C-alpha cells in the first residue's frame, strides 16, 4: 500500500503562483512515476505532469513553460510549481503514484486550486 498526502492548493489571482506537494509513504518501490492530474467541474480528469523515479518528465501542452514538476526521491515527495496561473487551471488536482513493475497505482485525496480575481 502507498499513501499519498497532498498539500498546497488554494485561491490565487490570475498570473499568480502556487506550489503543490505530494508525499508518498508505505511500500515504495522503484521504478515508479509520480504525477499530477486535474479535474474541473463537468470535465474528465486530465494529465498535468508526471516524473519518473529516474527523472524523466512529461507535461501537458497546456502547462508547458508555466509549470515545473520536481521530485525528491529521498523524501518520496513530488513538487508541482505552478506559475502564471490562469482561470482555466481551476480544478481539483490529484497526485498519483504508479509502480512500473506491478502497475499498481494510488491516488491522493485531491486539493482544490482556484484561479480567480
């Protein structure tokens, strides 16, 4: 079992910044991928960004150049730095952890990000 604890969501004005954190604990094996997904009201959950335990990153086109995903493997924690936020970034953001061998995956409880003036 892997437990994920997310933090860092909130309300911010357009153009502002937020940093989300996702800390994983439990039975952690590598290789694995940590990532962020988001779901806006009435829409499907979509990829924001992922990073593997070896450091390979993938970003959705809508956030490239604005968001940066990093991870600290020693702390099993991933950080999503979100800059130049737009109203369309408003959504519940979920952290996901996936083991590459077993393909087991776990989700966090979600954290709300609201971008509004």
